[in-house]
């Protein structure tokens, strides 16, 4: 029997909103390291050392993007050159030399980190792995295909950091003003955004834009499910935070091909959309606790 919101994925794996494994929803607790410092175990071989904080983390999930990642990493490094930043690429089970290309770049870019999944488990999980391992209080995500322009990162950061008193801006999301995609993908995106906006009332006009800047603690407060990256605007607002939008550039893909098609994106998105609507209805509103 299928659980509500799930369906068979590759090799019979369940994907979707409600998954059977408890550890998908909650980060593991802090544990002491051998030297007494506090660390958070993410998975074997990946730990977030809290004392090694930086100001900003750039998280890029990638799969089979060996021809794009080197130039993209260099562009990101130039865009955040004035920041105390780290660049975290998460290789989501690539079958090509994506990870090797990134590892070879580490001498050139000392702030580059490369994490790898043992198998392909999706873009949302790649983002989650990167954010959990991130050492920065502010995180920027962008797609690994090179279509998001790293030069737009500073403008998103300016809006997020200029949070006026009482505004509680939790995320700034890019809006692609000129899509460099085929006509069918642009039409499918307009339809999906219209339907999502009517059902979820989140004000999103381009929820599929991978370029986002947000506070790490805000992201970790969100309920996790595979494919959640498409609904982050609605989920951030569900927690009582404001979302701002910034027009951004969108470039043509130079190498490789998209990992999605309109049909599988629609099938996943519609089902999860009703799940997010359920989450909205099962929430009693944001509250600011105070110590007494």
C-alpha cells in the first residue's frame, strides 16, 4: 500500500513528501568530538565543525556537470571575492568526472569543498546535505548547470542583509527576467507557477529559480521532503518569515542537458503541492518565544 504523497521511484525507492525514514526530517543532534568540541555528524566522513564558521556558504548541487563545474566554481569565487566565504559543491551520484574535476580545482580555490552522495538521490537532498555541512550563517544556492549567473549573488545578499527592524526577511529568491530555455519548458513553468500561486498563496512567480539567499537557521526550521526545493518560498513564509524577490540573469546552458522533463516535473510537483498545502493548514502560525 502506498503512503499518501509517495510513489515508487528508481529501483523501487519511495520518493515524495511523506517518507518512511525518520532521519530525513530531523538533523541529528550535536555530539562531542574526541577533543571536546561540538560537532554535528551529517553522515560518515562529513562533519560540520561549529568553531570553523565563515560568513557565507555557497551551496551548489550537481549531477553529471563535469563540463560546467570548473568555470562555474571560478565564477562564484570571483563573485564573492570580498566575502569570508566557502563554496560547497555536492555531487549527487554523478556518473561522469564531475567530482574529479572539482577535486582537481581545490588547490586553485582553497575555499572550495566537495561533498559526494554515494548514489543519485535528488536536488533537494543535495541542497540539504550542503546546507547542513555549511559553516556560514547565510547560505546562497544556485544550480550547477551554469544558467544562474553568480554575478547576481551580491545583489541578493544586499537585500537579505538590509533586513529592517521587524521585517524578518528569511530568504531572497531570484526571478529570471529572461528565460533561456525552450518554449515548452517556459510554458510549463508559467502554468506550474500560476497553479502553485493560486493553491499555496505564496506570491511566487518563479519558484523554480535555483538562485536563492537565505539564513541557514531558517532553512533548518523547514519540514524536509524530497523535491522541497520547489516549495521553499511557501515553506519559509509558513514559518513566519518574509521573502523578497530580485530580478536575476538567466543564461543558456553551454554543456550537457537538463535532468528534468516537463512530464516528470509535473507529476512530482502536483502531488507535492497538495502536501505543502496540507502542511500550511496544519500550522498554527509563527511564534517568538522569550525567556522568562
